[in-house]
C-alpha cells in the first residue's frame, strides 16, 4: 500500500476545498464559474455554488479511486499506478484555479 499517494492526494484535495471557499467568499453571488474537465478550455459556465462544489467533489472521487488502487492487490505493481491519480488530482486543482481566475475576470467585466 502506498500511503504517500493517498496523503498527497488528500493535501491536494484540501487545497481544492480552500480554493472553493476562497472563491465562494470573493466572487459575487451571481457569478458564473467555468467547468470543463478535459483539454480544450472552459466551455460550460455554471452558477458559482454548483461549480465550487463540483471541483472538490470530483477530487473526492479521484482520491477514493487512489485509495482503492493504493490498497489493491498488495503487489508492487500498484505503487506507480497509485501515484498517477494524485497527479491527475493536481491537474484538476490547477483547472479549478484557472476557472476561478476566469470567473473573477468575467465578474469584473473583463470578458
């Protein structure tokens, strides 16, 4: 079991929750936050409340998958795979950060 992958993913998840709390406090109530999980930019603008819950919720799913892979068969083959998902989680956190920046620019009239 690679507990480091689970702990690393947990830290990134806490950062994602912190980003959501920060955005919930700083963005206006009627703000729209872009959500697009994939390559190609943001193309789906959602209400602030939905989007700021969706990012950490997807992080929880990824972290649960990480815990399942890290606790897999007990062989050494699962260790490299266990580290791939926290890296994916880090990419989702970076996407959340970019989405919050885009929402901030849009709410200030920059879009």
